[in-house]
């Protein structure tokens, strides 16, 4: 048995163990907490020694390795080496826990077959999971098995041989223009005075809820009427933190007079709250904060709960109106982002512009997500061309 260590970045070590007898190679990542160049090499050597022993005993990359072991190592790799967000890792952990609870998690990874996965997917279906939920499990297994191939744990990714239940694209349910206006007005009458401005700002910008919570006063360009999206707030249960925006791309979103008026009113309110508390409002304060100093942002889950309560109130008021109204108010906070994008498409804005405002890494994502809105624009274009080319009436 032999092994090597390579320091890929400060405190980030790549460990490789070789089984000369079988020709197998196993790669593992070790990240030292201090993250400084040259620091942690002794700990990395100890990790390598354990890895070499494990490979010699068949515990990693050999016939004795289970799918559960591979999933555990894949999560560790995704968290430490690939730096996936805490919310993403929490989602992975929930699905891996379910996989390991059954016989699939104890199956030998080298002997895993496509039928093993098909049996698991059928089991999930019988438990009542939707096809889209089964797809989420499939994506986790496919990614972990693909990493296992790279590490030499198995020869091929058997997820490619599995049959995943077909899942139709989820139907996008967004408020009408009238409902959007009503939500903002009704939110202003709730116990949270900032909920109305928050919802209006979300619809004007199309930002994700975590990005919305992460905006600080220093991100506002008052003269240029711009807001820069530099960070996002993540939350797992009661724990929250700050991360980069999705796709790690800082972007700038233009605001109109309505958006700037909204922010000026919010700034005046924040400065008044700070003055009443005898403190100074810093530029690093969060725009949407319930604290006078603005040091603590509104959390994504708290906004979602407030929006859910608002929608339930609107639903109840519609049913008890005279005469009763039948429109649905079953919306998510994220649907306001979809609303913003659909309105931009309906106004004829090109996909690249829409993608830039939304923070999509590729306009193709925008085209796929909002293809139905683009189809409506295509119909309008066809009718406009027809009217243009129609012969004049006699």
C-alpha cells in the first residue's frame, strides 16, 4: 500500500491511497480548520495513514464499501472541498438519511445495479412521494455515484441504468397583477409594517429571498438608482449565516423611481428607529432588519412564514366576501420572483436582460424556466405580423 499528499490550496489537502495488488486508487480530501499554507500537514499525514489502512482492509473503494459509506464521504467532500451551501448540505443529509435507513444504504457499492435503484424508487413511490421528489433522490444518488467513479470506488455509474419515474414540469402559479397589488396593500395592514415594502421590492427586483434578506445599505447606489446583490442569507432551522449569491455572481439590478422611493422611506424609518434607541445606523446594517442597529437581517424562513400567513388571510377574506370570490391565493414567496420575470418577458425584454436581473448563470435557464411566457410573446408577434401583412380592407 502506498499513498501521496498534495496541498491544493492553503490547508486543503488531496490524499491518495493506492492498492498495488488490485490497481485501485482512492482519493479523499482533508481540510484543516486553520486554512493556512503548510499548516495541518501532520494531521493530513495521519489522515492518509488511516486511509491507506482502510483501503488495505477493503473499507474504501473495495468490495466491502457500502453505498452508505460512499454517501457519507460524498457529503463530506461536497461540504468541505466543493463548499456547497449549508442549505444544500442539509437537503443532502435528509435524503442520505432516508437512503441509509433502508437496505439500499447497506448494499455494496461495487455490486450495485440499476435494478437496486429502481426498487428503491418504487419503494419511495409506494410511500407516497411524488415523481419530482423521487427525482431529487435520483440526483443525489447520481452525483454521489459519479464521484465514486472518480475516486475509483466503482467502475461505472449505475444510476445511468436506472429508470426514474417521469415527472412533468411543475406548473408555475403566480399572482395576477391585481393580486400582486392587493398583496402589497394588505401586507401594509399587518403587524409587520415592513412586509408590504419587502414584497413590493421583491417583485420590482426579482431577487431570491436569501438575497433580499442580505441587502445592506452600502449596496444601494442612490445616485445611480442601483442595488448590488453581493450576499445571501442562508437558514437551516434556527441557524442562519451569510454566503455568496447563487452561482457566486455579484450582480447589479437597476431600480425605478418606485423602488428608490420605497428605499428612501425605509431608510428614514431605520434612521428614526436607530435614533430612538440612541445608536448610529452603519452602512453595513441590513436594509430589512427588525433590530434598531440593523445588525441582524430578517431571515428567509421568517419572511416565508409571514407571506404564508398573508396568503391565508387573503384566501379567507375572498371566501367570506359578498359575493364570495373564488381566486386562489396559494402562493409561495418565491412565486414573486417568477412574477417579476414573467412581467419582464411580457413587456418584451430580451432573455439576456431578464437573466441578468434574476442572476441566472445562462440565459438558456431563463428560456427554459419561462418558455410559456415566451410562447405568449411569440403568439403576439405572429398576430402583429399578420396584421401588418394583411391586405387593406376594400
